[in-house]
């Protein structure tokens, strides 16, 4: 987990090879690489959004959407938003070596992310319900809904693993005021997951005319 | 590396104002989400909803993700 560790060569008293990048230069390159990775993933999520706007459409009525319950979707969206705030607190705390706030905030980020994930799996996908609102077999509505929420959920799971690793490394004292790249990388990734949901939430639940799915 | 006592020992007095920017952004995002919800339910306008999403995304990218660090901190080297 090279990305999650925060070793600074200067701390070890080693002579710096001028041919090799300094830790700060390395962080600048790491940051650029992570943003490139995020940008490459935009194409994947844009493809899913394109499928949504192309397939959930009627030539006469215009944009459509499956008629889903609004309340729980709004609550889960707010939960993810709160998790983003806690992640920001954790990052600021690590930059200020406020380890108590770092620990609490990162733990809250994990809990909120887990609530969001379980909410999607057991409520939105209906795995905990006797009569699910929508199934993958419900034509274009079901296929696109599960593709979008499924792809996002996989990223939430990855983010939760990342948060857990960074929390552990933070407790082992791997981050300092000068070098907390692991926390910053985790924060960028977690906010990126939130960023994707910012576009997915209105696309799935708000835009278009609600259509009742037969058999539900 | 250090053990668990390392993190417990580090509890310096921190200026709580450093957290304010994140909190203010969180409140702005919450307000925009509430507006988004009411627009979606009572005034279904796709254009308005997309604009609200873009505004929220700009806030997240600028404040939470720190996109400006890409060129600000890159310039020092």
C-alpha cells in the first residue's frame, strides 16, 4: 500500500539523490496520477448516464424514470453527503496532527459509507424486502438502474476498504503534518464517489416523468 | 514504525476554525440538495436539476477534493 503510507526520506536522515524526485515532488506526481485515474473513470459513468438518458425516454413524453420511493433515496444521499463532510474533517485533522478528530471523523466516514451501502443493497435493491420496488429483469428500467447503482456501490466498497486502511495507518502514526498523502488520496477518492452520486441521484430519482413498473 | 500510543500522544491544541470551511461547504451542499429535491418533486425541470448538480460538483471538486492543488502546488517544483 505505497499510496497509503507517508514516509518522508528526510525523516530518516538519508542523503537525497538529485536524480530522484523529492517526497514533495512525488506527492505532486501521485496527485496528478490519481486525478487522471478519476478522469478516466468519468468515461465509465458518463456511458451509464448516456444509457439512462437514451433508454429511459419516450418519443412523446420525453425523459422517463422508474417510480421509486423518494424519501429513502434522499436520506441515503444525505448520509453520503455527511460522510463526505467527515472525510474532509479527517483530512484537515491529519494536516494539523489532530489525531483524535482524525480517528473519530474517519470512523464516522466509514459508518456513514456503510449505512449508504447497506441502504442501497437492502432497500433500493430490495434484498431485505419481501416485494422489491425494482428488479434487474424489469426491462430497460431494471437493467440501467442496477448497472448504475451497482457500479457506484462497487466504488463505495473500494472506498470503505481504503478508509479502513488509512484509519489503521493513521493509528500506527504513518501520517504527519508534512506528509499525509495517504489521507489526501483516500479523501480524493471518497469525494469522487460522492461526486458520481451527485449526478446519479437526480438522473435516477428526479429527472423525467415517473413511470409505474408493472408487477410492483 | 511507531505503535498505537503514538496517536494517543498526539492531541495538540488545534484551532477549530480550520474546520469551518469544510462545514460551510457541507451546509451549502445540504441546501443545494434540499433545493434539488423540491425542484425534482414540484418543478420537474431537467435543466435546473443538471445545473444544481454541476454547482454541487464544483463545490466538492474545489473545496473537498482540492483540485486547485494540481496547479498551485505543482508550480513550486
